[in-house]
C-alpha cells in the first residue's frame, strides 16, 4: 500500500543538487504508488501538496542573525541560545501542522540533518522525529565536518544532537562511500549508499534548429566550438583549468561558457577568472540559467544540449551531478580525478579524458581529437551512456528505495 511521504528541507527550488535529487526521489516514489508532499522555506513545488514556511529558509533574516553568533566563534550568549530555541519551537509546531494536514506516514529529511545551514530547523526536525517516532529517511549530501566554515563553532552540543541524530526510527542515506565510512567512524551510525542518478531510461530530446538559433543568439558562428563549464563559480570547481585548456587549444573557434553567475562565494574568484582568461586570450562568457523570475533565460539542460564539450575539473565534489548530466546529454568531457570520482565512479569503466590535478599536453591533444572527430566522439559518448544507465539510472534508485522501504515497513510495505 502506498505511503504518504513528506519531504523536508530549507529549500526545494531551482537547480541546486538537493532540490534536484529530491525531485528525482519523489518521481520514483510516486511511480511506485506513493504520494509526496513538501515542507521548506523556499518552494517551487505543487502548492496543493506543499507547506511553505519562510522562517525555514536558510537565508531568512532570523536564521542568518543566529548564524553570525554561532559560526566562526567558540562561545555563544544565553540570548543566542534562547533565539535558537524560540525558532526551533516555532518550526516544530509547523512540522506538526504539516504532518497532520497531509496525514503523513513517513518523512524524508533532505540534507536537513546533515549540514547546519539552518540549525534551529535541524533541531526542530530531530525533536519532531523523536517525539512522534515517525519513520524517517535522512538523505545526507554533505556533512558539516566537510566544510571549513563550520569547523569553528559555538554549537557543538547541538551538532552532536541533530547533525545527524542517532535515533532508531531514522534510516540514513549517503551519496558516496567516503561519507559512509566517515559517518560510521564519527557517530557509529550505519548508512546506505544511494548515488545521485538521472533518468537514463528516457534519453533527452535535442533539436539541431534550437542549437543553431542559440549559437546565433550568443554570437557564435557555425564553425565555432562551444565548451561548457556547467558549474557555479566556486574555487573548488577548478575553472582555471578550463581556461587553460582553451588557451592551449590555440584556436579562436573554441569559446568557453560558464553556466552560472558568481554568487556570494565567488565574486573575487570570478574577477580573477576574468583576468586569467583575458591574459590568455580566451573568449570567456558567463550566462545565467533560467529561474522562476527570468523564464527568458536558457535552462541548464539547453546549455548541455547546445555544447560540443564539457569541462569538469573540480578539486572536490560530494558526488558530481555535472558529470552525470554531461554523460546523459551524450557529451564528451574532461574531468579531474577528485577523490570521490577516483573511489566510486572511475572503477565503473567510463571512457573519459582525465587530468590528475594538472592539465597535460596529452589531455589537450585528446580534447582536440574528440571535438574534431565525430566518430570518436560518438563511440565515447554511447559507451558512457550505457555505463551510466547501468549504475546511475532510475532503476538503481528504484531498487534501493524499495530496499529502504522494506527495511522500514517490512517486505510488503
């Protein structure tokens, strides 16, 4: 019998990894006969199945005021503790109302009990789960100990309580084997690995006319090659390597496009990248992808469809959605051997152009060969799609979620 499942996080909107993976989980669960509902501070889900609580958004002014008092320092005031408890109590009330309104059987906490972007909401969720004993899946994307900004804090007591909580009615899910080991080492909590996935059972539709029109719109000629860096402008993405690649190709037909504008983490880095590109004579373009208030912009998926080659020279990733997306759109790519790639992805047998911390002449020659040789490009991308479909498709997600449900409810659900 299908369950009524509530997804909870600070945000379910846009193209961040948590929002995207939550949407994939809900799609697979709905297709298996369950019904999904949403609770967050920022939402773009069906309003008939959602509860939006602005105070639950991590950028809400009340939460930001608390953050300033608890991170980057090792002592907090009684007033700060009281502010945390006040917001926690309010959000717990709203969680009770959410559960009652939709008669929920189960919860999925999406990164909410993993990283303290919203400490009071994590505490509220932990207390709600403990008080109700509602079956819960805690889906962990990136833990607080993986981020230096949380390493100095005045809330060690709260972090040990709720990030993540060790409660008998919670099944924990991580996205890679390193996180599984570290979680067990630090907390004694066992977890299941469910990697990020894409719907490889349904290949994307591409339209050559759309691609031609898009290239014209951004001033490219039919002879130009579009190299896409499909990431936010954050230093750990290693975007300077993409600039160096285009520089070393030494051909003005190669244009580099970054798919996201700089955010709070990236303004200085973005300026440095622009200077770096200018000094090397690289045609670098930044383009904002579509948002709810800017529907005229291209979507990230359109950019993949229009690109000739993908660069992904990240220094660190929790998994690597952009890698899967490039493979899904049958695009060849250059990838840096970040730790999770080496451990979890590389052994699967993908055919990729791989750099190991620095760009070699061999890398540059292989990129040129793949871009200019359609037969080689097709051979590489068809092979990669088949490998990804086997390991990172919806079938994998469906099977592992069924196993989780069986653990929680018994074989018959």
